[in-house]
């Protein structure tokens, strides 16, 4: 007998035949239930399922719950980005300014030699004069008042021949004789060419503008500089500050001016020239809005103090020499972001009298930093500020805001953590933009602008 031979065609043909025509399939008896797996296709994750010719739809509420679940998970993942960022790097402290305050205290005795006060000069007039003494690059967010003409700076344009001030080498970017030695050198006299140079600096109309600031009782720094009201996209922490280099050059030039008057036998005018710089420095400390301005003022007072010491030494003024004797060195200011920084919460418990001992410029910045530190934790980012923070702010606002411009600035500080920023992120790297983007989505969904604002503040602090 020949063996049975089967090929694929013999085996598959009957099965494939049922696809295109009637196939000889097993027939169930009448009334019998169909085989459970024969014609049932269950859509495990879909909205419907099929059994024979019938379609059974899932309840709509199950679909809605699943969509809500997925959306919630997605939002939580997005929200986790800014929440984690603020939880780890949130601004929880303000700078430890103890070293700076010590430097301020060192020069307090110099108030005894400030310029006489002219009560006819208004704070706004003094503010405009201070604005004219500064150079301001264009700023789209904080436009400044127009200046009729830039002040003269002859020390930047006058040329020195090789045989002038040969023993007084210039330094620190100042174009001219060494400002730390020129007054002491005046007792030995100058050549005609050197005197001509000194006279051009000493008789510049710039000093008339300096004297307006120096003799004013108060200076409206903000009102004299910026266009008000502030623009909607303005933020207090982005407000431009004066040029440190320009301010120091002005004080150095005053030393040159004093040397000229001493050389021509007018020590009283030399002293007045230096006292005006002392007053200008205290104007920055007393009427400025930031620690940087307070530091600029401290530097100006220090430069004028050294100049006065040379002058008093040359004229034999023993009391003046004692007042202006060299100061002992002070340790370097620690990193504001170090663990030595003062906890922001301690600001709320400070006595008002303690706050009043700080220079106004530092107090104003501490108010701004206190607003920033209200974003220092996830809790304060998600929920409004505490009563203690509001009490601190209202107390400082009532004490510090003297003019409409300063009240507008305090309002700008108050909006720091509650108004959604409108600045572009093109200057940020990819990761900060990603973090801010996640914060923006979360703020929009939860209708809480503090989430994005606090994230931006934290990114700005750690840049």
C-alpha cells in the first residue's frame, strides 16, 4: 500500500474555501449556545466590544474618567518640574550684608564734612541732576527721562603729553594723573601744561550739576531718572543701576580738581570740591534703591575721604587728619547665596527701630528680596503670602516711600511675585526654558500666576 501523502494545498484548501464561498463547517444544533471564542472580538481598551453581530458600547462616564485620569497624570508630571525646581533651589535667604554695613558705619563720621544744605533745591531737581551725571544705555523696559545734553567729562578727552605728571601714573582706567597722589603732589607745584590740564578739569560745568545733588536735602532718585508710570512688563529686580566705573571716575576727577585749587593757593575751594563728593556718596546711600547704589556711595565717600586726608596733611589741619585717617581693612563680603545668608523669615521679626538703622538703599533692596523669598518654598509658591510678610511690606512702604515715584516703585516690588512676567526667554538656555515652560502650563491650568513667577524668580536668582 502506498503511503498517504498530504500537501499544504490539501490541508489549507478547505479552510480558505470558507473565506470566499460556503465552507463545510460544523453546524450547531438548534438552541445550542455558540462556541464562546468563535465570533467574539473584545476591544480591551476601546469604547465598544463586538459579540456576533451586536455592538456593546462602554458607558460614557468610564471614557470621561479615563480621559480625566490621563490629563491629571500629565499635569502632575508637568507640575512636578517647577515644583521640584523651587523645592530644591528656591530663594530662601537674603544676603548677609553685615560686612557692607560695617563699611557703611566706618564712613558715618564723614557726615560732619558734607556740603551745606540748600533748602531751595527740590528732591526732583536733585534727582534730575543725578540722572544727568550718569550715562544710561537705552532700556526698553525702563525708559529714562530725556537729558538736554550730556555732562562734560574732560578727564576722558584731554590728552597728556609724555612729560606731564611723570611721577603720577594713572591707574584703574582713569585717564589722568594718579588721583590717589595728585593732591599730595600739589605742594610741590605743577608745570604750566599740567596746570592747564588741572584747570580744564576743575572748571568744568559738570561740577555745577554735582553741587545741585550735593547740597540738596533729599534726592528723588527714581522720579528724576525714570519715565512714570512704569510699563506693564517692568519688574523691580530688572531696574537698571548706575555705572560703578563712571561714578568712581567722577570722584577721582574731584581729587584732580582739588589738587588744582591747592596748587593755586585756594585750599578752601579744594576742600569744598571734596566735600561735594562726600555728599554725593551719602546721597547714593540715603536715597538710592539698591545695595549696589549704597556700595557706590560708600566708595565715593572713601575716595573723597582719602583726598581730604591728603589735603589736611598738606595744610596741617590736625582735626581733619584725625577725622580722615586711614581705615582698617574689612573681610570680604560672603557669597549672598551661601549658608551664612540670613533667613528671610527673620526679617518679619526684626524691630522697626533696627530696620531704621540701615541705609535706605539697603532697606529698599531688602524689601524686594523679601518679596522674592516669598517664592522660597513650594508652600509659599502655591499659596498667598503670610500675614507676617504683608505686615513687613506695609510697614516698610509707609516708612520708605516719600514721593509718588517711590510709592510706584514699592507697588512694583509688591507685584513681583503675583503678576505674570511678560519677558522673553530667548536669552535662557534650553533647561531653564523647559522649566519655565512647564511652570507656565501649570500656572495657566491652575489659574495661579505665582507658579510661573516664582519659577522665573528662582531661575533669575541662580543665573
